[in-house]
C-alpha cells in the first residue's frame, strides 16, 4: 500500500512539474550504439567488433537551469566474436526507457544523468559461415537496468546532440542458464529534433 502511495505522489509531482515547466518540447531521436562490455553468452570468447543503433521519441521539460527528459527508444546492438573455432555474431534488441535529468550551462551545454529501464525484445546468435541462427532470448533476463551519464548541446532550430555512457548495473544473464554475470554497457551518440516547442 505504501509503495502505491509513493508512486501516486511521484506521478503527481512529475505531472505538476511538467505543467509548471518554463519550456516543453517533444520530438524524435536516433543514433549509434557502441557496446563496451563483453555481453556475449558464453565464456572464453574473443570479441572482435561491436555496433548498433537506437531510435525513438522524447519529451523535454525545462525549469530554468534544470531539465527532465523521459524517452522511449528501440535499441539494437550486435557483437562479433569467436568461440575458439567459429566466427559468430550476437544480436539483441531492447525497448528502453531512459529518464534523464539535464543540468544546463550557458549556451545550451548540459550534463545528463539518469536511470534507464530496458525490456528485451529479441536475442540470437548467428554463425557467419552457415548463417545458422540460434534464439538465445530464454538465456537472458527480460529486464535490464542501467545508469546513463552524458553531455549534450542544445543547438538552435530544435536540434540536440549528445553522447552518453550507458552503464549496466543489472545482470542480463538468466541465472538458471548461466553462472557468469554480465552487465550490458555501451556508448551512445544521438541526434534529436524537437517537432513541437
């Protein structure tokens, strides 16, 4: 009961804050993912490359020198690795909800900090030589929690550019199928455009 009351109070404060915001914006965003952790199912694997992308929508509410920006994005990443005999590729896709605080400096520069909650949509491993696919979604947990640290620049004409370091804090492996804990971390570089200001 106490948790429900706390959630209601938090929701009321966010809604009230949004109404009192000096400036509200809504728009679209997209960019690249550069995974930095060895988030591959298995052990003793030689990782050779990693890449990906993300795309979604955002809202931004600014109060003087502080802003809050809830976001919703689709995030895809791929990691190339060798299991000792075969070159393979692991692909995973998440639906992420970052909730970012922005601390503004002059000229639109800002520091960003906030949690991110992710839901696993798909995960598979592909053998390069045969294109054989194995669904590994059941070997991963459906949820992922991380913390975003970043720096951004609010440009004129509704454009924003920012870079974030996404630090995984929860284990993405399902403990029932893997004994090794893996945190999913990456660098994200994004470009955002406000459709409504």
